[in-house]
């Protein structure tokens, strides 16, 4: 029987959720700031954040949905 890998999606960490909440409140987050705050690449990979035309991170609708689900 062939073994297929299934992707593992860990729940976002407390720090990742905090970063999403800051982005939702309109705080701009540049790449150097994101590195300083340890913004995980997983948020970008999973589609919770994206980069805008200024190359800053912005929250996506998927990220907003995640925050609302966590706050419930």
C-alpha cells in the first residue's frame, strides 16, 4: 500500500495570533519588523497574511476568519 504524505497544519501559536490581530487593527508590518517580531512564514504559507504593493504584510480574509474563530 503506497504511503502518501498529508500536510500537517499546526494551530497558530499565540505569537502568530497576536501578529494577526495587530495587522487586523491596521498596524503596518514591514519585513524587518516582521523578522524582529518573529512573524512566522507559516502565516504567509497558509494564506493568513499576504504582502501588499509596499512589500508590507497585511492580513487576508482567511486570517480575519481565523481570529474571529479564536475569539469565539
